[in-house]
């Protein structure tokens, strides 16, 4: 059975259907043919039952005719009688050839043997009588004729008896055969019913090898269409027909769908991250711009005004005033020009110089600013406006502590482990550790809700922009202790690493 | 479902086999079912009602079948009844292989035996011979010794009954030399005793006439004979029935012929003194062997002798095998 299934699994659907129809048709045809042939044989046998009686009746009639011919010829020597005699004697000769010629224990066959022998004897005696008549030997043909009459009498008795006995036997056979025929007909009907049932089951069985995989396929398709293709398992392929091919293709499709969905999901995650990053950056930039605009009031107007004031101071020989105003003008110009750009770190340092100068004028030179610069690193590219907010932060925290000592700020640019580092140290009162933790963990700062003087470009903004610019690869370190100052270190990744253009 | 399909397939095959066997069932039966033999013999008896003849035929047939011969009983299954001579004539015309004939003394029988012989058909006579014919062999009984046995039996009965005992021998109409020999032997045995013996011929040639003839003969007697000797089975049965009807059982002693169950039971009860029977099996063997030998070798012994079986109250029980049985044991006296 398993072999048949394996064999069927390799057969094409068309061939399977042909096999189904052929198998059922051949079975039905074979059974019908078998039944038809046997019933036909049986009917022929029934028809032949009385044939022996018919033959015996004919033989009896022929003997009567031949005897009539013989009698007529011996009486009148008429040619018609002779012709009658010869015609029927010929027929009798042929007919008795069909009769049994062997001694047997069957009464009917033995009767046939006797009839055959007596007929033969009759014909021989009759022939002698005919010859006697031709020889005009009255005594001779009379004697043979008398013998013929006796034989005729015996023959009639034997044929009659045999006929009766045969008829009795044939009637019994006929009745038995008719009964058997009825029984056979019922049997035949039963066989037809069984064969029909078997054919139906056979069709169901064979077609199920086609429909079962289709049903499975359909169920899987429904599962997929229900919207959860990732949980759908692959179909088992147990046939090599068209459905097997379709199932294989279906499985491939399912795998592709799963892969496609995975890819789309990854892409969506990436896009979402990108979008979030972009939005965040934009948000920070807008926030910074807004804060700057608010702070600068009108940088262009201020810048132009300051330039005019510087020139005026120069014309009036007020050099310090002129330098101060010039530094202010440079500071604002940088703000106007370098907004939202990537810059060399040297430019950032220049901005810090201007800012310190301005702050020193403002706070009467109490800010001690020192630079420790590795000049080979001056071309490192960084986002604009990252150092000034840190310096501003140091100044702001240092101012609060002015009563005791002067503000000391050190800006260092150096290389550590192949990475450019910018470090800004101050000797201020230090930062609250809680704020440092919030800054480093990129959490929103609470101080953003504090008064206006603290609304400068904060460290948080710098950190966020560095994260965005360097894809989070720029490290940011803040070391601070109460009244011990603060040290902010920025580790700038190498230039060949990716950065936002 | 597969199991059901396979079961239905098996059921179909079984059904077809049954159907085929059903349709073929009657091919081998009836007229088609027979066996052929190389020789065809015909047995022609004197009396178709004779149980001796009937039993002899059965033995002939049985033994013939064992020797590739089929023995047919003339006149069986025929719509008309033919005389013995006509049956002989038909057998000759049918060109049978051989004839076993219960002989008689008629000239017609002699003529037909000679005609058969001329036609190349050997004739073996049985029980009674056809003297002066061209039969090839005769299978007969030792009638003289049987007659002496009959005589001695009569003497022993007469000693028991009466000194002036009268005995009657019922002979057949076809009375032949065999019966005459037997009768003479009885007479010779009884001569010194002074027992009066008579004979009467019962012409039972026509069917159903034996009983009437016996009644006619016995009615002529004022007092029934003390001993009645019957030389045929039909005469035995008729005489016995006559005695029973006349309520004369015990007054008359019957010595019968043949061993039919009723005769044997009568002997067992004491109604019949004794009976003589033919060892038909031995006779049948002799007849068939004689014909086969003649056909095969061209000659055969002219005479085969067999003895009668004597049965009386002393040994009857061993022959009463069963009441419906016809056969006696092959035990000669």
C-alpha cells in the first residue's frame, strides 16, 4: 500500500485521473463481461437442454420416412420412394454419428448406443432388401423387409423410451438450471452493487490523493490571509505532481513573505529611528536658534551697530573700547555666520577667545582663561557652537563664586588614544551630580524651567548635537565636585568616521 | 476507507468465484456425467420379477464395471415389454459384445443363440442351459447335489411330522433339464423312505399369474401337502403367502428358494423350514470372466459349476444382515 502511495505521489494529476477512470471502468467492464459470458453460457446450456429431445424426434421422423420410402419402393419400385429412402437414410446416417458409440454406465448414453446400433442395423438390412428388390428376389427382400419391420418396431420403442427418459432428465436439469439461473441473477445483482460501492470508494480514495493536498494548501492560504503569515508553518510535500509543485512554490512564497516582512520591519525600525533622530536634531536646532535669536535680539543689527561703534572708538583713539566692541562684533558675526554648520575646532576656539574677552571686560578681568592647544588638532571638524556654551556654563557657575577667588578656566585640546579631546576645566562651585547624571543619561533637564539667565545654550543641547553629529560616538565626560570646579571632556571621533553632512 | 475498499474487492472476487462455480455447476452433472467401457454385455433373464435375476444382474453389473465391461439388463427403461426371444433379437441387432442368457429349452432360444454366435456375439448361459446351441459356456448350479440335499431335508422333516408324509414340488413352466435333474435327485433320495412325492408345474410366464396358479394347484388338495418344495423365489413367496392366508402355518412345511428378507425372516420365525439360494456374486464372476476369456482368447471352458447356498434356522441369522438388505454372504453350502 505504501509503495502504491509512493508511486501515486509521482504521478501527475491528469494521469491520476486517467488511472481512476481506467481502473473503475476496467473493473466494471471486466465484471460485466465475466457475468455476461457466464450467464450467456448458462443460457446456451439451458437452451441446449432439450436439443437431445429435438434430435431424437427428428431421428424418429426420419426413420419413419425412410421406412415409408423402403416400403413404397419394395411395393412399387417407385423412384420417388427410393429417393425418399436415400435422402432420409443419408440423414439418419449423419444423425446417428452424433449419438454415443461407447458402452457406458449412463442409461441415456447407453440408450443412444442401442439406438445407434439398431439404426445402423436397420439401414444395413434395408439396403439388403433394396438390393433384393433390384435383383427381383422376392423371398430375399421380403425376409429382409420383415427384419426391417421388426427393427423399425424396436427402434421406435427405443427412441421413444430414450426420448421419454431424456425428457425426464432434461426437465430435471432444466428446472435445476432455471433455479440456478435465478440464484445467479441475484448473485450477479449483489456483485454489481458491491462493485459499484467499491468503485465509488476507489474513486474517493484516488481523488483524495489529489484533493487532500489542495485542502491543506487552501487551509494554509486562509491562515496567511487571516493576517499572520509569520506563524504559518511550511507545508509537508508528499507528492511530486502539479500540486506538489504548487505546494513547493507556496512554501517558497511563504518563506519570501516572511523574509519580506522581516525586511520591511527592519526598514521601518530604521526609518523610524532616522526620522526620530532627524526630528530631534531639528528640534534642538530650532530650540537653539530660538534661544539665540531671543538672546541676540537682532544679531545683524547688533553686529552692524557694533562695527560702527568700533570704528568710532578707533577714530576717538579709545583702543580698549574699540577692541571690546570688535570682539563683540566678532562674537555675533560667528553666531550669524556659523549657525547650523560644521566648523574647524580652531574657529570654535576663536569664538571662545572673543567670548572670554567680552566676559573679562564685563567682569573686570576676573576670568583667567588659559589654552593648552595641540595645534595639529586645530583642523578637527566639529558642529558649531559646542565650546562656547560650555565656557559660558563655567563662567556662569564661576561668577556665583566670585566673592572668594577669581574664575579660572582652562581649555585643552589634546590627543588621547588617537582621539582628539577637548577639555574645559574651571574652578567654580561645581555641578550638582544629579544634573550631571541627567545630562549624561540624555534625560531632559529640570533647570530648563528655571529663570531666563539660565536659558543659555546649555550643555544638554551640546551633548544632543554631538550625539546626532557623531551618531553617538562622541563621548562626553563631566567631572565635578562641590567647590572643586568642573571638568568637561569631549572625545571627538576621528575624521574618517561617519558624520552628519 | 482503504480497508473497506480492499474488503469489497475481496468480496467481489469471492462473489465472482461463487458465481462462476454456480454457472459451471451443472456442466458436470446429469447427461454429461458418465464413464465409457470397452465392452457391452447384455443380460437376459427369464423373469424380470425374479429377485434372483435382479440380484444376479446387480452382481454382473458390479463385476463388469471392475473389468471394463458394462452389463446391460435387456428391456430396462423401455416403454414396451419384450419377450426373452425379442430381447435376444434386439441384442443381436444391437451388435453387443456378448450375451449372458438365462437359458431354456425352446427351439427359438436355440435358434437365436446360434444366430448370435453366427453374428460373432458370444453367448454364456446362466442358471439354465440352452442345450444343443452354440453358446460358448454355461454357468450352472449343481442341481443333482442340490436335489439330494432337498431330499434329505424332506426326509428329516417327514421324520418329525408323519410317516405317511406327502411332499409337493412346485416346478416352473419353463421347466428345464436343470429342474428335472433336481427333481430326479429328490425322487431318488426319497425312494427308500416311501415318502409320497408329487410335482406340479406352475406356469408363471405371464406376469402376476404365479400366485393364481399356485392357489389353483394347492386348492385341488383336500388337505395340504405336508411339505411343499419351491424351485423359484416367486413360487416360494406365493406359496408362503397362500399358507399364511389359509392359516396353515405349522401344518405345512415349505422348503423355499432364494433368500429374500421376508423368506429369511420366515425361516427365522419357523414358518419356513429352509431355503436354497444362489451365490449370485460367484455366478456373476464366472459369466463375465467366461465372456472376457472367450473374446480375448477365442475359447473358454464350456461349463462352470457353482453350489447352492442352504439356509435353515440354524444359520439364517448370519444372513439376516439387515431386513432391507438383499444380499447374502458369499458362503456356499
